C-alpha cells in the first residue's frame, strides 16, 4: 500500500515537468549545486543572501531548480520553522569489521592501537582460538563527534546480492561495558521488476557514546561489504539569524512630519527589525512597509523603545514583525523629535529551504530572478510525509550546496515583463463584425442608387 501511495505521489510530482523545458532563457542568474550524496533522489538547498537579492516575486515564484537539460524540477519551499529547514549533520565516521565468530562474548577492549583522543586505529582480537576472517559485526568509532547520534547511514557498493539484514546497536565508552540503544534495525536492498526497496538508515534515538557496535541478529546472514558509515545528529535549533543593514534617507511628508525611508532589493523573509544610531541613543519607533511606491503604508511592527548605551554595551532587543514580510519599501517614524541623520535599519531573517526531486541528468542548478518564469509548487510535503512514514520520522533529503552565482545570457531581458499577449480571438471577432457591417452598408448603398 505504501509503495502504491509513493508511486502516485511521484506521478503527481512529475506532471508539471511536461510544461517546462529550457527555462534558463527566462532567468537572470544561476547557482550550480554540489550534492552531498549521489543518487539520493531528494535534496534540500538552504537559500543564501545572493539568491534572495535576485528574487523578484513576493511568493518567490521566480525560483526554480533545473537539470543539465534545462528542465525545471519538482520543488517546494519550506520556512525556517519546519523540520526540513533544520539540517541533519551527517559526518562520516571510522568503522572496523570485527573478526568472525561471536564477538559479543569476547573482549573487544583488546585493541592493538588506540590514539590519545580515544579514537581507534585497528582491532586485533586476542585469545586462543580467535576465529579468522571477517564476520557480520562492525565497530564504529564515534569518539570525535562530541554530540548525540540520531541515526546511522550506511553505504555499500552496487552489485551485491539482494538482502534484508537485521542488526542490534550497542554503545560503550570503554569497549567493555555495553548497553543496547537499538533492539532491531534493518538494512534492506531488494529489487524486483525494476522496483527497488532501499533502507540504509538505522535510528539510535540520540545516543552519545565513544563507540557503537552493529551486531547481526541472525548469525547465518552473510557479511555486508560496507563502503562508508555516516553518523547523523539532527540540529535542535533553527538556522541562525541573518541581518540586512539598510541606509535610509530623511523625508518630510505633507503634514510636515519627518520620517526615514528605506528600499530593499530582493525578497527576503524578514521577521525582526532593529534600529542602530551612533553613540548613546533612545527613542520610540514605529515601522511601516509597502510593496509598491503607490501603495498605502501598512504597519510592520508595533511601537517599541530602541536604546543603545556604548559604555556598557547594552542595547535593546530586536522587535518582532507582525508577519513574515518581503516588502520592498520601509518607513521608520519617531514618536519624538528625530535627528536629521537617518538611522540604520536592520532587518533579520532566517534562511528558507528549497527541497527538490532530482530528475534527469546532473549537474543541477538553482535559477532566480525573472519577470516571466513561474515555479509550480509540487506536492513535496505529502511525498516527504510518505517517505518519513516509510523510513522514519527523522528522515531528511540529502544536502545540496550552492556554488558561486553567475549571470545567465538572458540577464538583461529576464527582469523585463513579457509584452502582453494580444487577444487574437477578440480581434478576429471584431474584424468579422466590422467586415459584415461594411458588406451590409455596401448592399444598402447599391440598392439606394437603383431607380424605383
């Protein structure tokens, strides 16, 4: 049933692809993407300042991901509060296969070499009759992580026989006393008629220990040829705040009131505001915003007292905005007499995350900045929920990193709105009506000229 749901969701996600091809001509700038894991299927990209500064539409519709052929890929935007916006730190850790036999009953503390920081160099089992060859158990060195491990992601080379292996995960700080942190975790790689079922993660629920041991629950299962092991620890905090500092100009309105006006280029997800003045200062401020020069000003933040004392470094906390705000124009007014010098307006935001499905050939790239291109949101939230139901609630798409931005050939025209399309049907209808009227007038004129 889960597989059928996933297939249907994937079909829904892929339907918009037929409407896109070669969209680079409609965008001003691109950022190549580097993938942390090849063939992960789904990836997450944390947006940065250079992307926000290029965007034009309030809903960020001029933000797409394309493949090597220039076809737009299914993508959705997630805000900083959503779990997908919080990166799962995945670090590759050293691992060692344990010799064959019942490793649980022998002294794994018999280490031939161990570094001063506690990291393992190699394992040599001692004792008479120590079995030779590699077994089905593995020893993982997590001594250098310094933070709890949420899950283990294991990789193996292609070409292995299909398998469904079950493991118990134990943790230790001295290689002698062990405690079980996962009773049963499964690694699965099965294929049938072109369909593949893959599970390469084992959750361990936030354990912090120097060493972890994977022990096969079935002693008759064949050894798994691992190629890499990565330890994941989900960050508990949202992304750090980023700040845009904007210089303004003093403006006197029709009522003679002095205000300070600021203009923002791009579409940032602002959530906080702060005012910076030189030296010691204290004043009450009111902040408003609007998206167009002819639009009415709207309240952006409630009235607040902003102060700064240079002597002891004290300053007021930033003021939260009434909503997530991407407006272009901002106005700051003081409840008391304001100086002629415009204060610096600081607007804070937390980067959002763009999640996309990898389709077609890499390399992939993020495109932004267009007055013509429009991204169609794919139903990725539903697909992510389905994948988490199948792979665990802590599953996340792999990380894709933004490269250096570069201008596209259409940069000069991409930001210019396309000319309005003419309604040819209406013009044709009017032409027919006018032509018919002229014909009728011609017949009437010819009849009038004839004698009675």
